[in-house]
C-alpha cells in the first residue's frame, strides 16, 4: 500500500513523519478532525496526492470552481496540519 508523504509545512515548523502512516489512515483522520470540506480537500491534495501549492490552486479552480490564492492554501495547510498531527 502506498505511504503518505511527509508534511510539507513551511520553514521553522517541525515536520511530522508520516512515512509509516497509511494514506487511508491519514484520509480517515482528515475526515474526522478537519471540519471544513474545502480544507479537507486541500489537505488531502497535499498529503495524499502530493500536489504542490500551485497545483492545488489550479486543481481547486478547474475542478471545484474555487478561487483561492497560493498563499491562502499554504495557510490552510499549515493550520489544518497542526490539528491533524495532534491526532495521528
């Protein structure tokens, strides 16, 4: 089974090691602990699918009709990773 990517938090923050956590476990934790559907999608695109911030912005625009800046995606990822990593 494919393994999850490491956290991609910005500089100065600790990265959680997700190499031993299954993608399905990460997806389940995201669904349980992240309440915003938009934020859940963004975190799954980053942690499970491994998209870059710019690829995530492009995906959201093309497939979900969500207009959001790369900077905002970075903030959402950072904030939601904090919540998620407390539970994994």
